[in-house]
C-alpha cells in the first residue's frame, strides 16, 4: 500500500474528483478526512470508504471560512493523531453572461461572480494550506496538492475562473519554495474536462466542441485525476515540488 498509515484531508469531498480521490487513497491505506458544504454527499463519501474497509471522517464546512477549516484539521488530528496530506480540490465556476451571447466578454461579469470564484478557488486554497501547514511543520512532513485547471490558460467568459486557477499555480510555486525546508512538498494538478457535476449540464453542442479540441477525444474520468493526486503524495514524488501537471488528454499541447 502506497499510503499506509498516512492521513489525508480532501476538500470538495462530496463527489466527483474529491470522492474518487478519497476512495483511491483509502485503497492505498490512508485514513481519510473529507470536507465539503454538501453534507449529504460528504457523508456518502465517508460511508463508501468505511464500507470498503477503510477509515473516514466527514466534517462539513466551507474552505472560505477559516474557523470551519480549523475545525476540520482539528478533527483530523484528534481522530488520527497526525495529518500528512492535503488535497485542495474544492472549486466552483460562475461564468459571465458573456458565454451566452456572441462576442461577449469580461465586462458582463458581475462583482459577485468574480468574488465568489476567487474566494473558493484561490483564497480557499490559501486558507486550507496555511492552516494545515502548522501541523505538517511540526511533523517535518507534508504533501499538499492544489488544483488548477486548463482554464488557467484563459477561456472566454471565465475571467474569474481563469484568474483564480492561474493564481493557484503561483501560490503553489511560492509555497513549495517556502516550505521545502520543513519537508513539505507542494504541487498542482491541472485537470482538463472531467466527468463531474461541473460539466454534467454542458449543452451537447458545447460538449462536442470541447471534445473536438481534446487529442484523446474524451473527457477524463474522476479516477484519472485521482491517479495524479496519488503520484504527488506518494514516495514516488518525494523529490518533486512546485510542479504543475496538466491532466487534460493533450489539449494544452496545442496552446
């Protein structure tokens, strides 16, 4: 087992990539702590882990709320005595009306749309990493994986999302430099189109347009992103830090 006796905290754990990562890590021997605002989905994830013979604790909360995340970290340490891994997976998108009209652009995005996405995707990543780092520094060990996106390269109607995900890359590289001396590695996975709730409502014409741009001609399965998470937190990546891995079926090769 590649994660035997390790303790992993996964944000956005109520479904999709977060749930797939929780299940994958549990199979590799890790104890799991999942958090999300979707309490029903969160409890289902924990149940799936526990029913499969693993150990999981679910603690509801928002990554934008420092007190919530401190409670989650405290629960991890209380239940499992340590915290080795953070998967900063929680994220949202709120596109501008620009995506619905021809030649629309960022001027159609509201302040609320901008703030909501930046708060979850970028500030939430910062808050979780900062809180978790205290425990990891005391252990002189930690593995943090943040979540960017191919959207970090820019996308019409998604100025907020693109900016947040580009910001995550900059944050990742900075934390990797600052925390290496504590034996904490900080890396970043940047998924392409993946079969999750975020993409489930995509209109058929938009879906087909997206698929045509992907060299592998399909969307990723959540477990394929979980595989990238597993690499970064395993001993196979013990000398890897500050890196960004695009898991996107080849779409960024042509950008």
